[in-house]
C-alpha cells in the first residue's frame, strides 16, 4: 500500500445479481441461474477493482448481500485486498432518464429507499421501466440532500440526459447538484465539458465475464470500464475531492489502458529507525517523498540516516562534512549520533522489485542489501549506491554546493541516466589497454634497436669477407698459397723419411 494518495479503480455503475436483468439483456428479465454474490464480488476483486457502487434499478436490495458476501470472503482469506462497497442506485426519473446516486460506504442501505420515496417512485422495486414522478433535477437535489453524489447514467446513450429537451438540460447544467456524468463514447466528452461536468465511466455490467455478453453489445464485465480516482482513501469524501480537481485526479479507464499506479522511477517506501528505546517508522509514496515539520523536529536527522544507510556519507565535503561528522560510519564514540544497537532499514522499490537495506551500528561501514522474492529476502551483491541510485541533499549541503562551480557537473555525473559508473569502468579498461599497448611498443622498440645493432655487425662481417675475397684474387695471395703448399709437402716428406 502507498502512503498518501494513489489511483483507485472504482466501478461507479455496477449491477448485482439482485438486478432483474442480470445475466441477460439490459431491461429484460432474466430467469436463468445467476451467480452468487460471493462469486460476483470475487470477480471484481480478481479483476483488480478497488471498489464498486452497487446501483440496482430503483432498488437497494443488492447492497447488504454484497456486504455480507465481502465479509465471508474476508473470513475465508485474511489476505484479501481492500475492497470498498458504496451503496447506490440507478433511478429512473420522469421521462425515463437514468440517474446514479452514490452514497458513503458506511451509509445504511435504507438511504436508497429514502431517496426513492423523496423522488416519489411508486413502481416495482428493481424494475427499470417504471419511472419516478420527479425530474432528473429533482432527483439530483434529493440525492445531494442525503449526502450523496448524483451522476446521470450513460448520458450519451439510450435514456441519457444528453437527449433531454435543451431547456431541461440547461436547467440541469445551471445547478450545483450535478458535478459528474457517465459518458460512454469518447467522442461525446465535449458535451460533458460544455456543462462543466466531469466525465466518468462505469461498466453497467450485467455479466461476470465478457464471454457472457450477448452479440451486438459492448462486452462489459467486472474491471472492463472504470473510473480511476486519485485519493488518499477510497471513500465518498475522497471521490468528492477528486471530482473538484478532475484534470489531476479523475480518469476514465478501460481494460488495457495504462495503469497510472505503475511508476518507472525508483522510490523509498519506508524508513525504519531503531535507536535507544525508540523505534520509529516513516512511510512515503512514489509521487511525493517529503518530510513536513517545524524546525528542530528531526527532518535533517532522517535525511542523514538515509545517507548513512545507503553508503553516501563520502559525498559530504567541506564544512558540511565536519558539521555532520556525527553521522559518519567512522565517527568516534564520543561524537557519533549512533551506537552499536542502532539500526536503520530503508525499503526501496525499483522496476517493480522491492529492495531492503539494513544498516547496523555494530558494522557501520557496510550495509546489507536484500531483494524480496516471494515471501523471503535474498542477499544481493554490488555497491548499494549503484543498486539504489538515490542522491541525498540536506539544506546545508545545497548551500555548500552553491559555492562550488563544479558541483552541478558532479551531480550530473552521479545521475543514473548518465551512468557514470559504466563510463568509469570503460575508461579504466581503456586506460589498462593503453598501458598494455605502450608496453608492447617499448618491447618492440627495444627489439628494433637490437635488430639494428646486429644488422650493423653483419654488415661489418660481410665487409671483411668481401675484403678477404679481394685479397685471394691478388698474385701475392696466389704465390703465398703455392709456397704454403710446398712447405706442407716438404713437411710431409720429412715426416715420411
């Protein structure tokens, strides 16, 4: 669950098995077997819907059975996701126009009967063809008087208010009783804006699955057509506040549309601190990680604890580093804020993965990084400030950075999108490769110098051999050779004698 506001999936027009036409064609009684209320509620929960408005035709009969079914499902499954049931109705006003009434989840189902009586509905409860004796404008005022929200149903379709007499429509648009309208076709959104109404969307589903819908009709089922409401809590007040800021807080949604609760950026979910006798927990949301409080309540302390846990104390410099030395992992015992029993836990979500960083005072220079896999935590490798790329800036640090002309470039270098670590690693590899090539060059140059020296020696020997060959060609050398031959022959004869 998020802290703060999030987008809730609400079906503002949900027909229950109590509706006479559920399981068949709208407006036509269906005598076939219908699903149980437990099956009906479960279908919405499994479709990822957070809440429904039970809008029976001129009736409240589906509200309490829906609540009982939800209670039974929760007893059977304690891990059932949160699910909100708003009591409501689809009233057929005079002229046959359909109007939705939405009331607070805690309201008694009898509030629907009261509105029906105020609108002078005397027909059969659950019948959509019989009409009240009050106009759409009267019905809107009655719903608002009982604390509800009035939403004209499928305004651009059959029995919708866009087909009203222009004078009646103008009268309806000139009052504050109607602030939203259900619009089915996107092409008709401009008509809602013309009257200052917020366009919303409900399923008006009469079947559990799209396969059960008759041919020729839009396939509506739990989760196919919804209104997304951005609020801290899914209740009537949250819905009412969202409708006052529709651009930022209300979206019409069909299955297959992008889920606005899915975020691409990483964010801190929770910060937990155990220090001395105190244990405190702080939760954050993906769209606003902020701490609000008066001076001296500990906002800066929490910032420094996050820095300490994520291994970013080395980023402090200058006077700021000296002022915050008590939060450093190497601080001595007389000055440090923490002790050996202090523990800091940071939960961080990135790419739909939940990480947990645990820092403890008995091992202050290294934190433990874990990744949640199912119901267990798996130990992770790597540097924490790489796996969890969060930059931490205190007010003093920002002031200090403002005095350094290179500080902004340093911040840019540390941004995850810049991937400075990858650049540093590539630079180191290139530097090592360059040094290796330089060593090879030195070796080749040394070998080249040796080759040149040997070549010189060879040339000198070749010169001597040439000179010797020239001497052998002279008459003197020939005479010397003949004389040596005679001497050898004389020696041999002497030895023979």
